[in-house]
């Protein structure tokens, strides 16, 4: 375990400090010559192959989703990029949107529907505006991130999340 962590840290350090990028095409949608942004591209490329969640913070209109898409492309994950704007979703709709439901899970649920986690598969699940989530939804999201497990609404069968979560907010998470 320690040896693997040291190796990963060394790999990240080398890739971050490299003068060239392995996947410059991943960032083709973003036009910039700003040295700070170019350093950020190197950082994103360095962490892109990992499975840890990523949080992007920035004001509306600053390109948070563009950054998330670039991170997904640089990761070369085999699954799709699935974007969900969670702003304004109440707790029940958030759970149904993310986790999906089985037929009969609630009144009106006549057929099963996969959630966005399942649709993302081995790809990236981008959750935009997580700062607007209610506290119960934040707790569900935290559990999903920590355990990488969830239940489809109306099911007792645990499912494993394979997708990487990239989240974005315009709110300072420290407040």
C-alpha cells in the first residue's frame, strides 16, 4: 500500500512538472494563453487517471463544465460524460435522478428507470451546482462518494458506482 502510494505520488509529480502534455486535445475546447490556466491543465491531466472525486469552484459562466469535460477526455475513461444540474432538485427528485427507481417504488413509477450514476457507467458523472443541494441530499451524495455504493429507489440490492464524480459549485464550501 505505501509503495503504491509513493509510486503514484512520484508519477503525479513528474506529470505535473512535465513541459508537455500527453493529451492536449482534451483541452481543445478551452482557448487560453494564460500561464495559470496552462498550469491548471497540467494539474488536471496529472489527476485525470485517478478515481477520486474532483470539486471545481467558480462563478457562473467561468467554464466549470468545460473543465469537467476536459478532465473526462484526459482521463480516457471508457464510459460517457453525464452532466446533471442539481440546482433546484428537491430531495426526492435528486435521489430519483441520481439513483433511479424500480417499478412500483412510488405512486406513478410504472416502469424501472436507471439513474444517472448507472448511465455514467465507467465514465464521469458531473454534478453541477452542488452547493444548492438540501442537507439530506448532501448527506446522500457524501455517502455515495465515501462508500461508492447506492440503492436504486425501491430496491434492497446494493449497487457499486463505477463512475468518477466531478462536482461543481459557485459557492464557497467552507462557508
